[in-house]
C-alpha cells in the first residue's frame, strides 16, 4: 500500500465543539479558552470567553495539540510523566507538550480526528467542558 486514508474533524464540527465548550463554561461561570486541532496538531477552531487572561489561549492550544499528537488526554499523559522522574525531565524539554488536565483526544470510531483543549478554569472543570463538547457532537473521548 502506498497511501493512507485518514479522517479528521471538519471545520464546522470543530466550531460546533468550541461553541459547546464555551456554552458549558458560561453556564458554570467559568472564563476559558477553547482550541480544537486536527490530528496533526494544526488549529481548526478557537474561541474564548470575554474575560479570560490572554496567556490562557496558548495553554488551551497546547493542551489540544498534546491530546491530538499522543491520542490520549493530557491528564493521563501527566499522570504517566509524574510516575517517573526521568520521564518528567524529558517532557520538560519538549515544546508544546502539556501535562495539565484539560486536553482530550477526540475519536470518531477508532480514528483520532482531533484534540480539544480547554484552559482557564480548574483542571477538572476544563475536562468537563471538553467532555461536554465531545458528547454534544456525538464523538468519543480518548
């Protein structure tokens, strides 16, 4: 075989995910930024609440990037890195890899089609926003 067929999130679906995550955050009174990247880590959609701090957008993007690149949540990645001092030191030298909770890989069937990252609230609240967006769009989290 000389070619691969891959699936990735459509821009309209990514925008819908951002809107769902922001809607969930607004209902809870949280100020967040939301980023959705394709499975290669490139930004597809972004949004933020009105009063979120500027740096939070970069955190959300890095969380989404990490989840998409590793095909797993940033929370599980962080737990793995914390299990070994040498792993933790190694990840510190890697740009863009984020070990804070709030990045989730997005699956359609068995294919990782995106990563979503939410930042600005507490880790478990960021994760809740991600899961709300994934559920609202009929995808699965990884």
